[in-house]
C-alpha cells in the first residue's frame, strides 16, 4: 500500500445557488481540517464550432457577472483557508470541473445537490450524474442544507463502506489518507454480510461479516497512528438502505464509498449500493474511483 498523503487541492463546482453555498461550506470545513487549498470553479458554456461568437461586450458582461458570483462564494469560506477563484469554459459543467481538477492536480471535486431536494438529503442532477460516471478523481456529493452546519463543527468522523469487490483497496487507501489529514475517527462499515447468498444461517452471516470487518480494521490500524480512533461495524438489515438508515450519522461526518465494478479504468461509476445509500444518508458522500488515475499513480 502506498504512503497516504494529505489532500492538497480541492476543486469546488460553484453556482450562485443554495447548492453552490452548500458545496463551499462543506469544502471549507474539509480544507480547514486538512490544510488543503480551495479552488472555486464556475464553468461557462464553451463556444461551439460553427456558432457565431457573441458580442464582445456581452461576453465581458458574462465574465464579470461570473467573477462577481465567485467573490460572493469566496466570502463564505472560513478565515485562514487558502483559496482561489476560476472562471472556466467547458462543453459541460462536469467536463469543465474534471479538466480543471486535472490541470490543478486536485484530489477531490466537491458539488452540491440538485434543486428540489429536501434538507439533509442528496439529489443528483445533470452535473452530478455526469461527474459520478466519468470523473477520474474522487467526487464529494454534498446534501442540501450543508451550509447551515457551523464551520467550527469540523470533520468529526469518517465512515467507509467496504466490501470485497475490486476497488476496495483504493477506497481503504483514500480513507486512510483523509483520516491522516483530518485526524478524524474512522468507522469501517462492512457490507459483506449484505452480499452473501440468501438462505445462509444467521450465525454464518455474522461470522463472515465480523471476520471481514476485523480484517479491514487491522489493515487501517497499521497505517494510522497508534492513538487513532478506529472502529468496525457490520451492516445488517433488509438491504443497504435499511442498514444505513439505522446507523447514526453525525453533523460533521463524511461517508466514503467505492465506484462500481462496471466503471471503466480510472473513472467513476456510481454503483447500486452507493445509489441506494444516497437515498437515506445525510452525510456528504465521497465516491472513490475503482482504479488509480495515471496522475495519482505518479504522485503517490
């Protein structure tokens, strides 16, 4: 396993909406806890070939308006957090964010929930859906209302939902990296018991789940300081939604999940397990690619 390193740069997909403020609020708390710098990015539509370019005055007005929105977003960032603002162009907002993250060498993209969601809940829109099915870096999905959590709440716990499928190793590595950077306690949520065939004896399910949870716990414990607070629990219930809904979620918690095994190399693909958890979990969710990107492999 590679040596974990702190998150250095965080790209925030900013819009002049409540969702944009939610993304900034969470990213600001994470940056304050890790020492990372924030990069607020507002993506404007790129000019399409064959289309008559807009009037120069109008183009200047749009850029000035975008810059003004970014200044408003930056005003929400906690004191002491290094930050920059960027106006970029892209074929889509998602592609613009991914391109900027690649250019800056960022290790996380943060986006807010789509309009229409309830407070404390996730809702995927066009941009977030494209991101969680194409990004080559982890993506943090922030639920509605995150801006209302006090900045001094910090990052109080990390929960990693781990199974035995391909990609689990990188999910564990990412959890170790964020835990080392934030100093937050770690809760390992073993999903193995939910993946076992129906009809197995309850005792056998418990034994397999406990054994898997202990294996992951031992792996994470060896990679973190001896005084780090780490615990493991086994997901039980009538499916992942039921199991996740019966867990306690703190205001300053982050949930980390892996990408689906259907993902292309070095790309995200939101799997069914993560999608079902999104329906009930109130914590921000970081989705981790199944395989390491070329850039991450070179810098790890």
